[in-house]
C-alpha cells in the first residue's frame, strides 16, 4: 500500500469526523487531533482493503508521535 | 462478638454470619448466603421502605450495609465496606467492589459489575452485563445542591472505564464504551466510544492492536460469565455488532 493511500485513509477518517484533513507529515498526531481510536479505525480499514490481517508491534506503536510515524508504521505493516 | 439477628427476620437454610453482624426484623435472606463480619442488613432508611430481600447464594463481605426496602437477586457478591441504599431493584449476580455505594431507588439488571469506589447516584438505571470500573460516578443532581433528580440511564453491555463521570440525565445507549477519565453527557447513541472530547466514533473500531482485542466485548470476555448467561451475551453482542456494521 502506498504512502499516499495510507494518508488518504487517515484523511477519510478525519473528514468523516468533521476534522481538517492532514497535509503535513512532520506535525504531531496530537496537534492534528488524530486519536487512538482513529488509529485503530485506519488499521481496520486498511485490513479490509487488503483483505488480510496486519501484524502490529506494540513497542513500535508506543513510539508513534508524528503523522510521519503513522505513515511509516502502516507502510511497514503492509509490506 | 455475636451476631444480632432479629428473631422476626426470615433466614434461609445454610446462611453463615460473621462476628458483629446486625440483621433487622424486616429482612428476608435466601439460602446459602454468607454475611461477613460487622455487616448490617435491613438498615432503616427514611420513611417506610418495606423489607430487604436478599436472594440466595449471596456473599456480602465485611462492614457492608444493605438498607431496607431493596430487592436483590441471586448470587450478589460484594467486596468490603459497600453500601446499597433503600428501594433499589437489583438483578442476578451483581458484583460490587470494595467501598462502592449504590444510592437509593436504583434499577440494576443482571450480571452487572462495579469495581471498587464506584458511586451510583440515586435513581440510576443500569442494564444487564454493564461494567463500571473504579472511581466512576453517575450523578443525578444537575444543580447541586438541589431537590432536582435527573438520574443517569446506562444501557446493556456498556463499559464505563476508570474515573469516568456520567453527568445528570445522561442516557448511554447499549454497548457504549466510556473511556477512562471521560465525561459522558446528553444522549449517547448505542455502540459509541466517548472520550475526553465527547463522542469519538463507533465502538467496533476500538481495538487493542497488539492483541487484536476489540469491542464489543462479547467475543473476548464472555467466558467470564456462567453458562446460563452465554446466550443472552451472544444475542446482545450480535445486536450491537449488527447495528454498528449497518452504521459504518
């Protein structure tokens, strides 16, 4: 799954909840109001699109801070 | 110290009393109950409340106080130092953690769980298979102190996490998850997550990703309940899940 497709999925979740779409990678998830529930919704939507379950590393998830971290995380998980 | 059991109280078979227990006259206790040290059963409340009816198989741990006028279903299990005030109607197998209190005129369904230090405000309506974790509060006075009573209603299979507060008059739909530290208010549709900033989204997106454990909880925690509850849990969970799938 491409980085842009992952960002599009994030923005689908954001706009569905009436929030501004994310445009930059360097901002923190907190500052753009991308919450933990949004994170798991993105994961489940990606899995639905791919038709398979992803494997998540709990330790890696704890280090997520920025939008770039989220994109990196899902990019690695969908390889 | 001997227990003080009023001879007019109705005591079932195989009921055990600890030291210093007091049982008032207007108490009916079912079979096979265990009442811990220094408990008070049938404590007088304001006005005429009728008897306290305690169903069979109850375990009431030490220093707990159950007022007169409540009807409590089978297999109540309490921690220490809990209080259940008068005129409450409680279903089967309620569990109440240490130091929790249930104020008067509450309605609580079957198999509901309160962890320690939960405060259930007067008149609260709680459904079946509900979880209230530690330090949760349901309020009923919108302008304290006042005589206004606007109690909280909590639907079946709702989970209210640690230190969450339910404001007066809140109606929480079945299957909702109220996150730790959240403040629930207003009418919350079924199957929603309420976070610190209000309604966050459908509960079926709430997942512990490392273990893939997801809400609604009937798929990963039904084993904590007895066999005869399983059908109801599965049916309720399936209802909530179907509604969520239709909405998302």
